[in-house]
């Protein structure tokens, strides 16, 4: 279960989310109460472990500006959260390592998303970025081969139900783990990540796919 903690505005919250087990952190560069200056984001991203995915969130921005901010801020990917054209999506995809295209729940455009130059979609509420919960049946059919991240009104109290009901590839949260806009609550972050992971189905592994059992080595029994 891929877990992204979005709306990071300070280093303490970034390091907290990483310590709690987050896979990715989101930095909002679009107009928002959680918008972060590019230099401040860079000061945070350069202190993070290399395995952490960092994503800049944009809305209806010119592709050259998206690419410029991605590079100057040190984030590894971009999340396009507006009504970006296919040309814009393609231009950004060529220049970043990881691209997420966000759609509001119920959007008819999701059906054609399989032709986009990204394999990762984010499904948010009808008013993206509002933090409002929506009817999960509106997620609709995700094109085959695409990974879906569920967002929109998730909290530590409902994320397990969301994972069980929707079975997403990942979950994304911002206001649902805050004590105030732009400031994360440590206990909420911890509970959100733990409950999302605990609710994720365990995939079947064939015998040859099982993790290596180092305790079975012959030398241990000598």
C-alpha cells in the first residue's frame, strides 16, 4: 500500500512522515493554504532519504513552469491537479521521473486515461483539494494496467474502510492528518499509515516468490 502524505510545509512534518513509514511526500505549489515556496521545498527535499518519493502538486500551470519548479525544488515527480491538456501532460511526463494525473471522482475523462503517458492516477473528490469525503462508488473503472491513488477526505478513522472498499494501489492524505492547516498531527499521521497498511489485502505469493528465509541457512544449524 503506497501512502502519500501531502501538504508538507516544514521539515519537521516531512521527517515525521518519513519516520512513520510514508512512501511519498507532497509539496503544494498551486494556490492553497498549504502552498510552499520553491526554495523552502528544496531545503526539505535535500534532507530526505533517497528512497522517499517527493511530488510537487500543480494546477493548470504552464508545463515549462512545472518542469522548472520540479527541478529547482528537488522533488522527483509532479502531480497535475487541474484541467491540463494532453500536450501539457506529455511535455511534463518527458521531463520528470514520476507523474500523477489527478481527476475528480466521476470524471468521464478517467475512462480514456489509459492513453496518457503515465500509469498513475489520483482520484479526488468532486472539488479536488477540498478534503471532502465523496461516494467511493464514483471512483469508476480504472483503465487496465493503471495504478490508482485514492484521495479526498481520508482520515485515520475512515482509511481502512476506504482501502477495503476501493482496493486502491495507494492513498493520499493532507488535511485529514493535520492539527491546523499546514501543520501535521503526529498521532494522526501514525494512525493513518498503520491503518492503511493493515487494511491492504495481502497478495498471494507462490513458493518461489516468498521472501528469503535467512534463518534456514545451513551454517546456522552447525
